[in-house]
C-alpha cells in the first residue's frame, strides 16, 4: 500500500508550463505503476498519462500527447507530470494514482486502487 500526495499545481497563463509531483510513501513504490488523471468542473474524471513500473512504457491521452510528459524517479519515490504549452482546457484538479504492478488497461480508473487528494491546475487565457 502507498499514500500519494500531489503538489505543484497553481495558476499559469496559457502557453506556460507546470510540473506536478506526486510523492509516495512506502518502500514498495518501485513496484507500482502510476497514472495521472484530471477532473474539470462539471466533467467526469479522465485519464491523462500513465507510466509503467520501471518507467519504460508511457501512455497519454490524445488531448495532451506532445505537450505533457510523465516520468518517475524511484529513488525519490516520486512521479512527475511535466505540462508544457498549457491551454485553458487543461484546467482541472489533477490526481495521482497507483496500482501494484503493470496493467494493459492504463486508462481505466478502476485499475488504480490508490489515489492522492489532487492538486488544482488553472490555466488562464
């Protein structure tokens, strides 16, 4: 089991960048696949990005592909989401999620039993 805490959210102008961090507790972080999801007001939570246990495989939503980069540093028990070329449509609460081991269904929320509390990202026009 892991506990996740997101940070790095804030207010940024369109075209700007932010890097979100998800700090995980526990000694088994290196065995967890990680994902980022987001939820905008009035919308369902949606998949953003995922990374495999050892970080060799990544997956992105079409809406963020080419702009966002997910990475992990197992030595620091941290997963990152680098967000570049931000758009107002990226405004949402961003959640970090974890599951033990890899999955073929990286976009499915139910694949991730562990979730952080979220961090707000607001992109102004």
